[in-house]
C-alpha cells in the first residue's frame, strides 16, 4: 500500500536505483547518442550522394558552320481563281438545254444555256408589225401633207389672179392650219416609227438573251441549274454558272500575322505546299499586301495575295496551303545552332563533388544564364559555350537573323568548325 501511494517518478527512481546524483550523467549520455545519430545520418547521406555522383557530366556539341541562311515567314491560306465570273440570266423562263457541265473548258462566245424562246419570238413579231404600222402611218401623213400643200398653193394662186376678190382671208388661214396639222401628224408618225424600232430592238435583244454565252475563256467551277428548271429574274438575276478564267493562273490568299507583316513586300518569292501533294513544293510571288486588317479570335492578320502558275491544272480552288515567304537571304554567313544559344550549363560548369559533405546536403540555388539585350532591330547580344579542359566556357557573341534552326553570328570570336555545347549528358564511369 505504501508503494502505490508513492510519487511515480520516485517509484521509478527507486526501482532502477537511479539517484539524483546520476541525472547529470544521463543527460550527457543522451547528447552523445544524439551526436552519434547525426553522424550516422550525415555519413549515410554522404555515401548515398557520393554513390549517385559516380557519374560525371559529358556534353553534347555541334559545330559552327559557314553557309547561306534564308529567313522565311509562314502563313496559311487557300487557293482561288485569279478571276471568277458569275454567269446569270436577265430573263425569266424555262431552261431548254444546257451544253456544259462541271470542269468543262469553255471559250468566249460558246453557248452555255438555251431558254425557251417562244414568248420572246412572239414579242419580236409583234414589234415588227408595230414598226410596219408606224411606217404606213408615216406614209399616210406624208400624203396628207402633200395634199394640204397643193391646196394651199392653189388658194394663194387664185387670190393673186383675182386680186383677192375670189378668196376670203378665212379660207387662206384655214388651209394654212390644215397644212400645219398634217405636218404635225407626219412628225407624230415619225416618232411612232422610232418607238416601234426601239421596241423591236428590245424584243430582239431579249430573244438573243435566250441563248447564254460564255463571257471568258475558262473552266466551269459550278453549275446551279438543270434542264426544265424555271428561272425567275424579276428581282435578282439568278447565277447559272461560275467560271474560273484562265485556270493556269491562280491566286493564293494567305493571312499574315501582324508581327510579321512588316517584313512582307510586293515581289517577294514564296513556296507553298498543299495537303493533296505533300511531297511537292509550288512556287509563288507576292503581288499585293492589303492594308485592311482582319481580326479572328483576337488575332490580327493582313490578307496577302500571291500569284501562282498552274500549268498542269493540279491546283484547285479552295485548297488549303501553307506558304513560306522568303523575306531575307544571307550568303556565306557564320551560323550557330539555336540549341547552342539556348544552352545554360549547370552551376556554370562547377563539379558538384567539390562542394563537400555539408555543401551537398544544403540546397544550392541554380545559376542563371546571361540575359540578352537588343543592340539593334535585328541584332542581339547572346552567349554560347565552348569546352575548355572538359568544362564549358562562355563566349559572347552578337547574333542577327535566324531561320528557326540556325542563327547568323554578326560579331564574336567564333570560326567555322568550333564545337559549341548544346546539351549536358551524364554517363556512367
């Protein structure tokens, strides 16, 4: 009972026979164990780190070359005929015959469509009859004028012979008025003839329009009608065909990004490909860079037109094309691979095994590469790395134009054949 009523700490001390005089030694032993565990941990970490560092860095290199560099701007678009002509009809009526179909070659003046011309022939016959009637009325009016002139002449002669006794002034005035009316009828008949001729000309023109001819030399792209179909041209002329004029000449319409349009000029050469012929490269030339912009999904582009020769007719309107516009050509330039310009060596080439045990356990911040700055619109300060005693060493250069794979070196101590570091490789010893 007395043992259970004791202080637990005192009971443990009595049981283990640990007195107050042994507490200081216990603390020392605990600190020794802590130091020992830390040493074991550091030794294990050092051993693991050393084992993992049993690989030494190796470097992949590419050489500096001398050659030609072509700078291009890529744009996409579609092919279109140089001139697409819509052939329509001014007349309403029933289509009697169609002489051409899709892809047919046509010539200027070739009949394409015949309309039912029954009503228009009847109109021409009526107009010719009206013209004949007008001519008859003119002849009648001319006879009347001649009659009135003779009557007036007789009256005046009778007045002179009788010295005015056989003729009253009223009779003379009445004859003169009748002559003027006859002359007016003659003028009216002549006007009726002109109107009849105009109506005949209009009806004959409508009759001629019942045959629709090709206005250009080209190829039929679209046919929108069939024989027997009724056309109504009351409000708008229906489009019967779409003809591509001279299919051997086509137009490539591409959208150039606003960031690239400053490099595009009329007369620049270009190449392009289409999905239908992925292994074939076609030639083109810029003929127009439009000032008006287009915005699609917040992307601003400018329509650019390129002239394309299509002698074998393999290119068709609507084909999607990817064009590479040649904006600059540089001859015999010193070229470095772009991978060398992007490369930054780890820790500026310092081997990690020289950092020591504590250094390996502590984190190390990465060393940043040198920041480039523009020296002109087309020149940029950059840095490349060469190998000296197995370690990367920096070389400052000034670069110019690039084609995406290689870049021109404008200034810098580089010669063709110099090996530049482009990547870090690690291989086992």
